[in-house]
C-alpha cells in the first residue's frame, strides 16, 4: 500500500468521527497558534528595538561629557564642556574612524507668527548628517560656508516643521529662535522615537558657530571650542570595541588624565547596546516559544491516546487486513500516516490562527508583530514531528498484533 493510499485511508478514518478528530487536534492547534503568536510578538519587539537603535546611526560611538568637580562639589554630567572640537579632529586619526561630528545642544522656542514650539536646538557641523545617517525631505543641509560665516540658518525636524508651519512650506521661510531671525533651509526626514522613547524629530539644527553665539550662549566654564558630545562614525566591518578603547586612550592622553584617575568623558558604543537589546529580546522570544511548545507536547499526548483507542476499536479490521496479505510494515505505515495527518491538519489550522492572532494583537493592542516565513515552516515541521513521535508507538502496537487473535477480537 503506497503513501497516497494510506493518506486516503487516514482521511476516511478521521472523517468517520469528525468531532473526536477535531478535539484531538485541538492541542496541536493551540500549540502551533501560540508558538506563531509568541514568536511574532517577540520578533516584532526585537525588530522595533533594533530599528530604534539603528535610527541613532549605524556603526556609531558617542562621546559626551562626564560629571566634573568644582572643589569638593561634584557637578552634574555635561555642566562643563570637557570635550572640544580639537578632540573631535584628533579622533579622526584613529584607524576605523570615518568621520567625527562635534555638537552642542540647548533648548529654545521656535516661533513662526502665531505658531511656536519649544524644541531642542542642536549646533552641528557638516558631518552630522552623515554620522546620524539622516536624510532630508526638502531643502539643503548646513554647509561649511554657513559654519564659517556663523549664518543664521536652520534645518527643522519633522515634528517642529509640522508644529510651526501648519499650512505652509517651511523651506525658504523664516522663524525666530530667541528673538533671532533664522532662515529655514531644510527639513529632516522622519526618524521617529529612539530606544529611550524620545522623539528624534523634535529638533532644530543650526551651524555650530551660530549655536554658540546666538542661541545656546557661552558658559563661563565652557571652553571657546567646547562641545557637548562627539559622534564617531566607524567604517563598515570595523571592530567597535577596539575603536572604543582607542578613543578612550586618545582622549585620556589629550586631557592629561593620570592612570587610575576618573575620566572626564563617557563613551557609549551603540553596537554593544543594540547587541545587548537584541540578545535580551531573543531570550524572551525563546522563553515564550518554549512555554507555547508545551501545548504541542500536550497535543501530541492527546494524539497518542486517541490512536491507541483507534487501534483497540479497529483490531478486527487490522486482523482482516493482515489476513488478506497486508504486511506488518503496511499496518505500521497506515496508522503512522493517520497520526501525522491528524497532526499536520492541526498544524495548518494552528498557523492560520497564529497569523490571525498576531494581526489582532498588532491592531488592537498596538504591539509590533513580525511573522517570519521560517517560523511558519518550523511550526509546520514540528507539528509533523509531533505526529511521528507520538504516533509511532500506537502504530507499532497495531503492527505487532497477531492476525488470528485480532480476527477473534470482540
């Protein structure tokens, strides 16, 4: 008896008692559906976190000012600009560094007529856009001529542009920042929230020199070329950990920090942050999938129980098949195909329910979900494996029946 004939016999046997077959498949359906849903939720969360971290800029190391001291008083981080533009220039000499972008940061009201919006004002250089992998949707970026001339030009983030230009085109218009007129020369592409929940589009970029003189103002403790942070862009394939160590060593040497003394700056490697977040999300996904897989095992046990009952109910049928020439392997294959068919049908239904549940979670709860084709294939394959594993014992028991005893069974 070939596999196709066994499949037809299996479907006929399952159709005889539809309700019992459906209840038997219920464990597999719930298990597969739960696995698909949990993996989709975990993958969606992992993908969202990765996208948020990547939005900060790929292959990026951020150096910012640490806390400092004024006598015995310990000042907060960033109260003194220990980093300078010269530090940023020196870091470009490190192997694996493509460019550096020093920045200063403050806050101010952006005003356009009756519309206004409080936002972060960031003084940047021409390398800032490349460091952050940030595109423009309109206008132009800040140029080297703008920085040298201390030009009063600004590039608005999407949030700011929509807030102060409700029904008009920002590019070519004028806004006031701290009562200083600025020409809007560009609008940034949308970045969305970062991994800390901050709106990255709520920002206005001005030339670094202009930010110091016109917007943020001078701090008595701030060096003339002091900066709040330095973005360090790495080459593709560069070892971020090695570059981070070289950045730290270079800055300690430039700031004359003695061995054992505390750094006056902090270094953050975004690659390490992303790897840590992805690892934690991956572990969570595995745990959720493991919990959901218990349902598959329960479903497999249900299949084995029903198949044992089926063997008992069809003992005379088995004896009759053997009497007319069916071999033991034919009987084994018949019942094994029946168990696998039961499991695979449950797997297909479970996949459909898992996809539907993932869509409902995404729409109703607002959680990000991501269904990967590989997870569907694995769930289907695992359901088939459950059928083989738990169906083998009942099939073997049926194949080992004595034909004479089976024919006399009442």
